[in-house]
């Protein structure tokens, strides 16, 4: 089967950006996980479409395709995983601003770049500051803070849907419920390729920069951008103080329960878990909703510790924690 896949990759110009038996611990931000059959980075849209079309039409198992961004909130299982990991490359790493105040971006654009480049033009996405990964990953996982999701700012996205017998490109227009806390439900297996943000009249943007100048008779006094950059710096500082930055982790493990006002971190902390270890995995001393790889963890350690937490919270607090991280191969 691998030879067949290699041929399809070769025919579509993707062999050079493919790895076989790829070590997932090199990719995942928690640095654990086994090896996947194949890891492909698609730099060109037309090559990606042709490759997927051919892969599906030849009856290859569509379920084994696993889209990834920077793998900052995925736990890959240990051992050999029959996945074809698919990452979007150069042509999907763009960020465009037009005169009407629309922002369009590719899935592979880094969130950190997005926050800074939009701030330079007067758009306030400071609530996303300090979150790692790509825009595609952020939209798929509805990244954000405890009460604001990136998807509340998105107008629509383009996706490639992988269907039983072929692929389909379509657009999904977001509505109010799409922007809700950590919630995005899309049909079947899909790749987010492009993200279009709401009109700038909903966001301050360049108009606000100009307005700031006009209101002062054209004399430049205060720039809205200074406030946005200040907020970005503050948010990053708060995150560094409250969260275990620069450790091997995959972000918050569980979603905050939406029916109560107490965060998952506080609940887990209340069960006495800070510093609790299982194998090479440990609950962060800084924030109890983070599990850290102390150096020699395998994914099973992380998973087992997360399950111990989930069951303890269920028994002690009668609360059902829901995973926020994605798990692949479990
Ligand atoms: N708290 C504790 N103990 C802890 C952790 C938190 O008592 O171990 C308390 C804090 O003192 C605070 C409250 O719980 O009073 C809320 O904590 P925090 O401000 O850290 O926010 P959070 O609800 O735990 C959410 C997101 C984070 C996001 C932060 C800041 C979720 C699951 N988590 O955390 O997102 O960075 O707000 O905006 O929604 C992520 O999604 O991966 C993530 C890290």
C-alpha cells in the first residue's frame, strides 16, 4: 500500500515534502507520540486537490487522513499509527487586507503573526496573544479565552471536504452559534484552507486609525494601535504568569464546564492535583488544567493522568469534564 501512496504523491509533486515513518514526538508540542505512516506538507493548492482526488478515487482509506497545523493541542498515541498526516504549507500561509476592510488569511498563517500584523493595521485580536499554532488550527479548535472565541470574529471559511468517493470544496458561513465557546461542528473529514474575517466596521481597523487622526484635525496624537499592542503585551505577560509557558504541553486539557462559573483548572486544583505525577507526566504547579511532559513521558502517561483527573473530578465533584485536546490514535 505504501508504494501505491508514494506513487500518488510523486505524480502530484508531493514526494519531496513527505516523510515516512515520521516520529510524531518531533511534531507535537508535548513531545510524545509514536510514528505515523506518512507526513505530507502540501505547499500548493492545486497539488493538494489533485493528490486528494486521486487518493480517494483509488479507494485509499480516507479515514486515515489526519489534518494538522502545528500540533499544539493534539495528543498522538504511542506506537505505529496508520495515519497520513496532512499539513498545509506556503500557498496557505498568507494574510491579506483589502480596502473594504476585509481580512483574509490562509490556514497555515501563524496565530502570533496574525495578532501582530492585524494590530499594525488597527485591528484588535489581542485576546489571541500568546496562543501558539496556526490560524487553521485555532479556527478548528475555536481557540480563544474563557469567554471569547476566534470564531466569533470569523465570517466564513473555505474547506476541502473529504467524502467517501471524492473531494468537495465549499464555504461555510459562520453564525452566532459557531462563535460559541470551543464549539465548531463541521461535517465529516475536512481541511480548513482559508479564513475570512468579519467586515472591518465591526472591528476598529484602519478606519479607527484615520479617525484618531481626523478627530485631532489631522494632527497625529494618539494611535489606537498603541493600545492594542499594550493589550497584547499584557495578555502575554498574564499568560506567562498563570500558565506553564516554555514547558512541553498541549494547552488546557479540558474545556471549562459551561453550566457553572468555575473553570476546569480551578476544579482540578481543588482536587489537589497540582504537581501530581504519573510516569513522566505531571499536572502543572502553575495551572492545574495543563499536563506537562517532564522529559521522558510517553503519550500513555499523559492520557492515563488525564483519565485519573477526569474520574476523580467525576467522583469528588460530580462534574463531567470534557476533553479540549484532540486525541489521535486512541
Ligand atoms: N485557577 C485556579 N487554579 C488553577 C488554575 C486556575 O484556582 O490551577 C483559577 C484562577 O485563579 C482563576 C480561574 O481559575 O480565578 C480562571 O483561571 P484562568 O484565568 O487561568 O482561566 P481558565 O479558565 O483556566 C481559560 C482558557 C485558556 C486561556 C485562559 C486565559 C479554557 C479551558 N481555558 O483558562 O485557554 O488561555 O482562559 O484567557 O477555556 C486553552 O484553551 O488551551 C487555554 C489555555
